[in-house]
């Protein structure tokens, strides 16, 4: 029995904690390297994707300008950006047509504005007000274009 423990001590095998620590260090280095590689791939992939999107957008604009869609898109964007109400939308809100006399438009405006004041709908009152303002601008434009 004595010779067995003596031979075991003579081999000087590393302690388990040293093996685990060494293995942990190696794994940590591998994970760090893998993370660096993954980060580089993401950055490169993001750059490639961004260039592809820009190229596709430019090509779409080129194709749209050939078809005349670009001007329509620009006009729609400007209209949406200004949030101006169209004459047709204003007429729909007030329930009038292009031939409706101005006095009738004012009556409909007053009726809608007052009925929404009673129910407390500020949003609807605002829409009615904007519709009236839009039709006033159209009416003023018509009166300025009419020779007197």
C-alpha cells in the first residue's frame, strides 16, 4: 500500500483546480475571439446591407422618374407634410358640393359646429373649422379670378 501512494506522489499530476482554471482561460479567450469575429461580421454585414438599400432606393427613384411617379409622390409627400385639407375632403366633411352657394355652406358649418360643441367633440369641431377655412380659400380664389 505504501508503494502505491509513493508512486502516485512521484507522478506529480496537476491538481484538478489548476486544470479547470487553465480550461476556463482557454474557453474565455475563445469566446472573446468569437465575439470579435461576430462583431466584425455584423459591422461588415450592416455596411453591405446599408449600401444595398441606398442602391435600391436610388434605382427606385430612377425608375419612378422614368414613369412619372416621382412627381406624384413628391406632391403627395408635400401635401401630407403640410397637412392641408383638400377641397374634396372639406366638401365631404360639410356635406356640400362644388356648386353649393356660400350661404348654404355657412349654414351647414354653423349647424355642424354647434352640434359638436354640445357633444363636446373638439376634434370634430376642429375638422369642421378646417373644412370651412379650406372652402373659404377656394371661394376667395374664385372671386379673385372672376372679372368684375
